[in-house]
C-alpha cells in the first residue's frame, strides 16, 4: 500500500523521504548511502523504506 | 548536576550528558516527554467527499500522524477549554481543509503541504508526506479538526520519535598489554584506534560505545573492562518537528516541577488532616492491616 507515514517502531516520520529514496535507488545509487543521506540511521526506520512495495498502484482504479 | 550538550546529527536531534544524576530521575523526564508534553495533531476528520481507492478511516489515520507545528501557546486544551466546556470551539481547535480533484486524463498524489489551516501558524512541518494517491476522475474533499493532546491519549501527540538514555561508558585498557587488530575491529561502533607499532589500543570515540561488551569477549581475560556509570547519563531524543527539540526538554522539566509541587501540597494537606483528625490516618492503616492478613 502507500508508504506508512511514520516508522512502526520509533515514530519518526519517514513517508516524506520515500519518493527520493525510490528515485535515487532506481538511478543506481547504493541504498545504504541514500538512507544515510536521508538521515535515517536507525534500522527500524531503514526497513520501512527498504521493504516498501507500492501496492496502491494496483488498486488505484477501483474507486467507490 | 551538570549538563553538557553533545553534537547531534541534525537540528531535530538533541544529545546531552548529565553528570551527578541517577537513572530514575532521567527516566521520569523521558516518560514525561513521551506522555505529557502536549502537541497539536489532527483528531477528527469530516469527509465531504471521498471516492478514492482507500477508505475514509485509512486517510483519517494518515492525517492524524502528520506532525503539525505546535510551537504556540494560545490554544486551549479541549477538555479544559473555558469557552466551550470541551465541545470544541475556535479557542481550542484548528480546522484544516484539503480539496483535491483529478480530471479525466491524469492522476495525482496529494501531499501534506496541501492541508490549509484556518490559523496560519498551524501547518504540517513536513511538506512531502503523501496522504493519498489518486487515479483519474477522483475527488477528495475533507475538513480536519486538530487540537492539543498528549502522548498518554494517542502516540500521534508524542513530541518525539525515538528517545532514550544510556549510562556513561567507562572503558579501562590494561596498560602495557598487547592486542591484536581483531579486538579493535570487533567494536561495531569503532570506539578504538589500533596502534600498529605498539600493538596497543587507544580510545577514539568513547561516547559512541553502547556497552555491547564485544571487545571484552574478543580479547584476553581482564585486558579490557567496560562498565556503565549510572551517575553520568547520556540522554538523546529526536523531535518529530512539532516542537523545537530544546522546548520539549524544558516543557517536560516544567511539568515535572508542577507535578512535584502539587504532590507536596497534597501531602502536606494530608499531614495536617491527620494531625487534626487522627481517625483519618487510622482508617488507612487499619485497611492495610486487613490486606496483609488476608
């Protein structure tokens, strides 16, 4: 689904950094360095971005 | 008690050492920060129209988690509002609106910056949080009501992300002892610097040590000792952005002082009562005696 607003474990806001993380990793940058640059140092926050799958795109057309 | 600030990774983080204290005291500050320092967050959402792919509740939950700038002091607590008696009015709530519509040709992503507040001082501190993704020909119109709250009620009102403290590491290396480079490399925080010539260890980043004891296990017995000094505490916290990180600590300290003040007043009242009416104290002690015998 959409990237969760906050880290499940510590509550840091992570959603705002997902777009640039995704774009930079797609361009071939090392995810480890990108996460450090984005200021996510704890592994709880890092897994939020690493493990995100944007399933929202699949259900997007099915509106009420 | 001596407090020294340490360099932190960014302006939302704060790290300091307190000397001459004890863990229970620092923990009370930590718990007051988590549970009692008030911030503003969206608490109620009135959906005017939503034909996006997700339910109203999902969107409302996401809105609640977005940190709003809470660095103001003229908004009442809704429960204690003397204007409306806790119903909700302009002196205790702030309304934010969101209106987004997509046409027949393209979709859109709604970001937190599109939330417009009735009070210009209350706005999402992070602009880039995606609230919802929309496909063609969808509409999302809503009104969100934000108010002051505390972390006791819901974690969205917590002013901090991560917060914690640790004991000051005391690392002693036996003088004259020779070490292999493996010992220095075993430290996950790179606390040691290896001196090739003397085959000795030097301390480089003492404050990075997290007392994991890896160096003790990988070296000869009694050559390194790592201990935590509980009278010196390294405290660190990370603000969500709702409040400036320094304000969080000062507000928590004020709340602790207020709490202790009202405790002293209540306690002295109880003592006076017991002096004047000894039976009031006896009632409590007899009650306790029954409890123990049972």
